[in-house]
């Protein structure tokens, strides 16, 4: 029996994904219509950086989705049924690939992604994809149906809220009332995502902590393979109550788990809202925090966990793309890097912490665990090696964002070291 026939007879989407990958000899990922992971070919380990992040966080990174929308790829997928070739986005580790929309009963259920890299799919392979994709659409539909049946009515309602799949707030509250599910009048979404698939066992311990927390507070939660999604209820008339509850819960987890296990999670907190219409928004905000943390791999406690405090971190991926594509460097930072490498100093990190603390010497020295006199000496060195004006707010803001990339993104640091060799 041909592989195509085996796929068309398959009732399990994971088996179908493996068969497609085997037929094409390429890594394959299946996502739902919200770009959330459904299945991937485990027999291939040559996934690019973007696909690795998708597998880890169970969702395509937001900045990739935004780029695909900007280039009209998402719009094309809605209108056509044939495969679309998406060119590489090198700065994001996004290799060339083929994508095709999987439809069922006239509706887009999800997308099939085939990583091409340097070897393009042949015409007959593209035709093969077109022939089997409608069946994949049916399988994705079946996944939704089975999940709803297994998770029960309450979880189904929560997923509807997260995916914004309801007509009005009154409708969803009516459904929740029938299911005896209490919905909040004030809330925040918190997402815990493991930093490495090998740590997913920690979600079981996290679930125990959540259940303990619910004895005193109202919390709904959903658990996926690599994530825990929490809906924390705040008091209706107490502004920022759910946000404060989120902070309290996270601190409790840190105390319970200990630092090593605690930092095995990326944690994102969405903004607080009072309308269920914005529940998905809070969820996406929490995911954006996690995706940003995954992009820059921050040192513990340096990057905000709350979307409302994310600030310039929201734009680091865009800045990375712009500066890399324009081959841009800061001469001042190149000078400091050269000094650090030659004389084993620590001026780059000192400058970042100094700027982060708004030039306050005592806070900076404490953060770096150095004597204030040592800090003063380093600042004097920085001034001698650069043209930095610490009274110029624009210059300080620009330097801080550049340092975030330089000190947190390995590929960006490598760009600078390569520039030093050239110079």
C-alpha cells in the first residue's frame, strides 16, 4: 500500500504527520488555525530555530506570525488551497518552507508546514501535499472534538474564551452558568512554560501547587504538554487584585520549588481586565512575555514577567532584525567589548546595569556585588573609552536597548565579535 493511501486511512494525526515526513524526507509541523502546535514529526531532529520554539512553547512565535501577516502569507492561506513557498527569515532562524492550509467543511482548521531548507520539494511532492491535506483538515477537526469530550464542558468553555470562539459575553456566561463554571469579574492570565521539554514533569508538581492555592483563591487552569495556563480571579471592586494575586502565587512557587527548578519555567503575566472579551488578549500578552524571554534567554530576574512592565523588551526582536539586516554596530560598545576581551574587564555588563538603575551608583554596585569605588572606576573607564553622555536621555535609552541584545542574545554578541576581527 502506498504512503498516500496509508495517510488517507489514518485516524491519528500524529501517525499521519510521521507518514508525511517519511514520504517527503523533511521535518513536518501541523498547527491549528491559531498557529498552536497540533503535531510534529519526531523522527526528524533537523528543525530550525523557529520550529524548535514552536515545539517548546506549543505555539508559533508571535513575531513570526506578524511577519507572515505583513507579507500576506496568512491572507493567501485563507484564499487558496495550493501550497505556498515561504522564503527564509535568517535573523529569526526561520528556514525556507512550504505551507498549505488544511480545510474541512469549507473552514480552515490549521496549517501543514514542511521545512525545505536548501532542498526544494518537487512538483509531484507538492501535488501529493494538495491531495492529502483535506484529510489532515478532518483529523485536526477530530482532535478538537476529542479534546472537548475528554476535557469536559468546563475546560471546553475556558478554551473557547482563550480562542475567542463565542458570540458575546452574555452567551459565554450563560454556557458557564449551565456548566456551573464560575467566571471572573476581574482577572489576569498567567502562563508557565517549561524552558526545556525534559522539564515537563515539573508541570505535575506545579499542578499540585495550583490545586493547593485554589483552597483559598479562585483559579481556573488548563494544562497542556509543556504549559500551564492559569485564570486568576480578582475581587470585582479591587483594582489590580488579580495582578497582585499572580505575583503572590509566583512567589509561592519560587519558595516551594527552589531557585533551580523555579527557573526551569518561563512565566508570563497578562494585564488585568474586567471584561471576558479581553481574556484572550491577556492570554496572548502572557505568551508574548514568554516568547520574548525565549528569544533573549534572560538572566534570572532581569526581564519583567508582567506584560504591563515589558517596556522596551517588546521590541528587542524587531531591533535585532533591523540592526542585523543593516549590519549596524555601536562604535562605543565595540570599544568597550574590545577592552573587555583584551583586559578581562566587565564594562559592558556594568554599563547595562548602570543604565537599568538610572545611573544610581548604590543600586548598581549592589546589583553587581562590587564596592561603590570599583563602580566609579569602571564608569570612569567607560567615559574614557567612549563618547557616551550620561546626561543625554536618548543616548542612554538607545544604548540600553542595544545592550539588552548584546548581553542576552548570543548571535548578536557574535556579530559584534566578528566586527572586532574585521576592524
